[in-house]
């Protein structure tokens, strides 16, 4: 059994990462409401924090776990773990890359924040959907691996 806090076989790091990802979902929802309320600067700042925190989690927690999983995933590609791992990785990388693009475009674009947000609205929506799909896939990875 792991030494995690959620009562599964996961490590503490895996449990903390899962909790962090759920908290980031809440931040994403709060940020979306701020955009709807025309609080553009707050929305921009929340999304920047979200993208940076997610990048840190990817580098510090998810990448090492992924690297440890690759030999098994390559040896047994049709096993339950790899069949949920690969979609999570691909969709998650796409969501994070798009998130970085949106944050850079919002923070350092040539026009006002409001104009940049309007121009990026669909990219932001697609990014949010991809991030949520990656989160669901990540929860599936967690469940397959630790329960």
C-alpha cells in the first residue's frame, strides 16, 4: 500500500498531484466566471497562475512518473494502464501548450486585454475542454494505477 492520503495504493506525491489538479479545475471555473463578469485582468492573472502551476506539476511530478511508466507502456501497449496513459499524455500536452500560447498572447499581445480575450475566446474554450478531458484521463490513470 502506498503512503498517500486518499486511501489508495498511491504515493503521497500522486495524491497531492491529484488534489492539486482538482483545485486547478476550480481555479479554471472561477477564471471562466471572471471572464464572463468582464473581470479581464483577474481572469488573465488566474489563468496565468493555472498554466504555470500545471507546467510545474507536469515537470516535477507527471514527467518522472511517465518516464517510469514508458517501458511497461511500450512493452504492453494494449494493457489497461497504457490505454489510458497515452490519451492523457497527448491531450494534456496539447492543453498545456495551448494554455501557454493563450497566456503569452494575453500577457504580451499588442492590443488591450479585452480585445485579446475576444480574439482568443475560442482558443481558450478549446483549451479548457482539452484540459478537462486530460484531467478526466488523468483521474482514470490514477484509478487504474492505484486502486
